[in-house]
């Protein structure tokens, strides 16, 4: 029976949405951001826990080495937000992945910190110290030769 008030038949969908795949979005992102997006998307889907940790480390590396003045792709943003977000309290891990992917699409370097937290939850406490020394946000860059 048709509900003519809440869901009238003449407004029912006539087109079906194509399920989005990783490549549908990442192809519109700048190179390093695209690679980070790919590794977060597939983390845990290829191999076991060790492979998941490796993929998250790679994603973090690409974010930390990304060109920070790149322009956000409106197409990538629109496509990403066509994905229905998971309910946070019911699907915590999926929500974490979704949140990180959203920050990558927005070219937000805070995604690296979110990945580090996820890695800690997985028991991986190693954080590439050399990588940390080379990653600056442009504000707190140490002076070379200082003893700090």
C-alpha cells in the first residue's frame, strides 16, 4: 500500500545509485592524499592485523609527506559525502575509518593523528620518530642547531 503523505509514489526513486568504490573518490585527490585514502579504505580488508597496521602506517606516512597547499577537490568531497555514514555508537571502527577518510578528502593533516590513535588501539605503539622530526605544520618548526 502506498503512503501518499510520507512517501508518494510519484517521488519514489527512479535512478539507482552506483555503489562507490575507493577509486571513484581517490582519483580526484592529489597524489599523496590519494594514496593515504586508498590505504585507510583497504586497512584490514587485505591480510590480517599486521597488514592492517602496515596499511595504516603507510597512510600516515603519505599524509605527513603530502603537499599541504594542494586544493580540495569538490568532486571528491561530493562523492565522499554520498556515502551514508555509519552510526558511531553501533559501528565504532567503521565510524573511525569514515572520519579519517573524510579528513583525507578535505586534505586535513589531522588525519595522521587519528591514524596514530587507531594504531595505538591495535597495539602498535611505534611511531616513526624520524617521520615526526620531519613533519612540521609550519608554525612550530625548530631552529636548526638548537639544543631542544
